[in-house]
């Protein structure tokens, strides 16, 4: 009896209609309906409004704030956006009512996982947010949360991999850069973009592999690669899918699958302004996080869009006034011999700073030849890709706001493509994938007009003073187009010894507090990952690279803020509800 909570006499409750009692950390509302007593959590599971002020009619309890409806007996809701309300056991002893303060329907990890799936299926942001908050607070692994989104997005979007899954993967990659609130926001934003992009798109069904009954009738990897390459060449996504699924069925490792798929992607120049290669890189990155058993759906999701990608060699800008296609096609046949006959090393005798300047120059033919020479002299393809990525970041760090606003995305495309090439080459190096390094360098060249005029890199001032509080940067970005001001702030912060981890968390929040568009997520993630690669080195170029990457991401985010901030507001509601705050009361 000591565990029960006294609610009053049955007659009193019948007269009052509803009574609130204290039960643990929450209030419990007790109702009498058709001579029976029912107890529910007094907080509406939608947004916390007190249910005892609601209406009970025909066995349906209706909250008066947003009209969410609940079955008074089971607590089940008629409105999918509202969640079920917890119900409590009731005992009546000698006409006195007692409530046991442990609910019938406890919130469990499995229930939260199912609610996350519900939110994705029904594209309800608040349900997604509450599920993520609940799972994170329960200690559920972040990668397992991401996995639910990946499974949903690769199955329920007929047109395959898109920006939503790319955002989710990018945000999963940068979770170590963020505090707990930032991690919740990052996963929430990624999952919402997956849900929105998949809404109404239809289920994608796998075609299945070619018949393989034994080793004797199994196709060789070389044969499958040739078939796959041809299917992509003629834009046959269905044929490519069957070949890919066959390679997966035969158990070929991820490295070989990546080589096969990226060879087909790099057969053409800078296809789809870099998005196709970036999507492929992200698909392999998320597989490393969620498990290779997801390869069939994840990798095949890259193929539905393969039939309508733009191939840059067909565009005027790659052929005139300077023909970039011809020298590239002449250079690529040399790559197999160069890579086979040169012992690649990280300490190759190359002036890398001069190489960056050459890539940024107005002489693309010389750039191609210089890059070939660098490979001959022992620069690894991965290192060359890293240098091209730095040059692409330099374009953004010097992007002048006198340019058309949409041109931010032009330089962003080059940078994220170069980053994807770099990450892909870190996993596996082939002559075919190395071609993409040259694609990126030519895109850097074509972006040169966006640095005319070139924005000045700010010089630090008053370096002897204490570093500023990173919250100042967030305040600055509450105004539109604080690009130069934000860049100056960051340069001073770094020169005064400010903590980089605090800065990166702040930049993450500058992104995640916005209704940011796709490219801003790409920018933050690529800059953080590339910065970490350079931070492992101690050289003048490495220090320049780190500052360049920080300037680039700061300027880009400042140029795209502020926005309406609807999505982070939804996430904040979910976090406040989890803490038990009363949203309906004035602060």
C-alpha cells in the first residue's frame, strides 16, 4: 500500500470529474468515466499541455492546446503526431482510489526506435526530434540512430540516394566535433532531410543478382567490372544494379566494389558537378559506420540517378575558350604507368605551396603537366587530391561577396567534389580514380573568375589580448551577410590562442541552428575532415591549410545565415519536453 498514491474517494472524483496527483517526476490525471477510474500522465505527449484541463467525451480525452485525442482506456492516440499517453494501474479499495505510479506502457528503446521509424514514414519532424532526444538520452548509439535513417532512405526513395542521405552521413561523420545538444541537432537535421526527400517517393525494390549456383558458373570480378562500366556508360541503371548486386552476392570486398563503381563514375569529367562522386563517397563512408550487411540497398541506391547525369566534357565551358578535354584525355593514359613505376611516398621532393599556386593559376595546361610531374616524383594520388582540395578551399576563403549569391554553390561544388576524391583515394588508389583529381583541378581553374576581385584575407589584430567568447560569432551571424566580419573575428580568435574545439562546436551550432540548405552541411563536414588531416602535420603549408579551411567554412556559413530556424525550434521543443519543462507557460 505504501507504493500506491491516494487519489481520493470514488464519490469525490465522480463529483470533481478530474483530479491531479503527484506521481514521481510527473503529475498524474485521474478521471472517472462510465463508473470506471482511469489514470494518465497529465502531460500531453504532444507538447506537454495539462490533460486534466481537456475534455473527456465518448471515451476520448482531447487536449485543448492542439486537439490531440487519446483513448482514455489504453492511452493510444488517434493522431500519429501526438504519441500515446502513458496510463497507470488503478485500484479501488472500499470506495477509495489508489494509483500505482508505474505506467503500463513504459517508454523503451524499442518503442523509441519504432517512433523514429513512424516519424520518418509520416514525415513528422516533432516525432523524429522526440525520438532522437529520447534515444540519445537513453545512451543509444548515435550510429544506430543514423542506421535507422539510412535503412529508411535507401528503401523508401525510388529515385535512390540524394541530398538527405548525404546530409545524414555528413552529420554522423562530424558528431565528435559537437557537444551533446549539437549531436542531437545534427542527427535530427539529417533524419528530417531523409524523411522530407523520401515523402511520397515510393518504395524501391531490388532487382536481385544474376544466378550464381557455384564457383564454376560465377563471374569473375574483371568481367563484372567490364559489364558494370558499360551499363553506366550507356545509362542502363537496371543492368548496372544487377551486376552490382551480383558482385555483392559473390562477396567481393568494399575496396573492389568502390574501384568498380568509381571507375565508371570517373570515365567522364566531373559528372553532375561533382555530386555523383560525392554521393558514392558518402555511401561507402556510412557503410563503415553501420555495417557492410547493408551494401545491397545502400550501394544500389546510387544507381537510379545514373541515367541523367551531366557530363562536363559535353559542356561548352570545358571546351572553350580553352579546351580542357583534349589535354586531360591525353594525360589519362599515362597514369597507369606512372603509378606502377613510381614508388609513392609522402616525403616527395615537391614544393607543395607552389603546386597549390599553380592549381589556382590561369594556366590549366601547365597545371595538368605539373600534376603529372608531381606523381612521377612520388607524390601519392591521395596527397595530390588533398592539395587540390586545399586550392578549392582557397577559392571559398577568397570568394568576394560582389559575386552573384548563387556562385557560392559553384565554388562549394568544386570543394566537396575534391574532398570526396581525397577521401575515396585514402581508401583505395587506382589510375581510374586518380583521373578525378585532375577533374577537380580543372574545376578549380574554371572557378577563377569568382576570385576576381579576390576577397582579402584578414590580418589578426591585438593578438596579445585574450581570445573572444565563441558566442560572439553566433551573435554576429544573427545578421545577414556578416562574411568579412566573421572572417576577421575567426582570424583574431585563432591568433589569440582560442580553443579550436570550442570554435568547431560553435561553427557546428551556427549551421545546425539554421534551416540550412544541403550545401551548407557539405561545407561544414568537408572543412572539418580536411582540417583534421592537415592538423596531423607540422609545416607552414599545414598551418596555412588549417586557417584556409576554417576561413572558408566560416565565410560560407556567414553568407548563408540567418534563416527562419523552424527545424532547430522543433528540436528545442523536443529537448524541453524531455526535461519536463512547461512550454505553455511564459518564461
